[in-house]
C-alpha cells in the first residue's frame, strides 16, 4: 500500500457514497476476504490525506492508514450496517493518528512537502509556506483540525463531515469558522479573505 499512497499526497480527494460498501463488508464477513480490497481501494486516498494532514509526516501517515485498515478488517464484525463505512473507518483512523501523536517524541520534526516546479528561491518560499501551514494546522485542537482537513484537503461536504465526526452540520460550520479564524491568527492573515 505504501507505494500506492505516494501518488495521493497532493491529489484532491472525493468520498463516494456507494452502497457497495455494505455489500463488500457482508461478502468479506461471509468469507470472501478479497472483498475488503474494494474498501481499501475506495478509501485509502482520503484516509491517507487525512492522516498526512493530521500527522505531518508521510511515513507516519502511511503507517496510520495501514493500521486503520488492519484494525477495521479485524473488527469488521462490529461494523453497524446502519452507518456509513467511511464514518466508521474514519474514526478508527483518527484514533490511530491521536495515538501516534501521543506516542511521538516532542523533538520529531515535520516532513515538508517539497514543490516540484520553480526556481530555487520559489521552492524555498513554497516549502516554507507549506511547513508554516502544516504546523499551524497541527497546532489546532483536534476538533478544529479534523474539520479543516476534511473540508479543505479531502473536499468533503458539510454533511459528509458531520456524519464522519458525529456532529450536526451546523456544528461543522461553526468549527470551520473558528478553525479558519485561529489559522488566520497563527499565520498572521485575515481568515475572511
């Protein structure tokens, strides 16, 4: 999976609301373990993107994503078919990321995402901006960080975010507003622009 994840760090992400998730879960529980691959293929991009934005390190994000899929597979029998599979596995991933951050040594540095075009000066400026934004996102409290990541990096709708994090859509909007203001304060920019 790690090699596959390399292609997803900057790509926009979309979550499908496909009824096939429940069928894949049921097929897997019935003994067709290959059916789980459908779920991995469908959600590895969005989960890796979330993990990358939450952890700020490619290898840690990759490990967290893989561990989330392993945990989900092992606990597939506990999945409630009345809910969306994405919401369920998203919560498993968030717990993985939170455990990773808790266990991380305080001196571990963020891995910058390097730009691929421009002059050396442009590359340095873009790299510095990305590091500042990533550090600012990581400094937000969890409830604000997750809505920023899901809205702006995973491109989920308010309703999809609400379902994923288990709060009403109006709470998502409120948290996004507060998160943007806090990011603006941290970065020294007007969040309304």
